[in-house]
C-alpha cells in the first residue's frame, strides 16, 4: 500500500515531514550557492574574454576535481558522485564562458 492509502503512525508522519522540510531547505541552499558560484564564474568569464583567454582551463579543472574528491571523501560522500556533479557544473561554466567570449 502507498503511504497515502495506509494509516501512518503520527510520530512517523511528523518525523517524515520534519526530514522532508530539512531536505527542502538544503535544496534551496544548494540552488542559492550555485547562483553565487555562477556569479563568480561569470566574472571569470568576462575577464577571460577581455584578455582573450580560453574558456576552459583543463589544469584548473583537474585541480578542482581532485580537491572536491578529497572534500567528498572527508564528508562521507561518494567521490565519484562529487566528481560527476562538479563536471556537470564545469560544463555549464564553460558554456557560459563561450557565450561571453562570443559576445565580445
């Protein structure tokens, strides 16, 4: 039976709602942190465009991936997941940098 059709213990229901509220708050914080990160990377993109630097910096990306993998391991998060997540963000940042360079 799905939880909407079953009788749920009031304590379990309250705990589930509390945990889901925490998850929602964390999700909001992640989105706001990503927005702040992208504000910084947009500034990097404008600087790179101004000085005709390439949108991607593979050496920096490798350093960031290794750093994030270490942070993930220390935090008990799968480092492979953390690397995939960062690669997704890096791809978006490079796309932004390419757009900025094309505007100049």
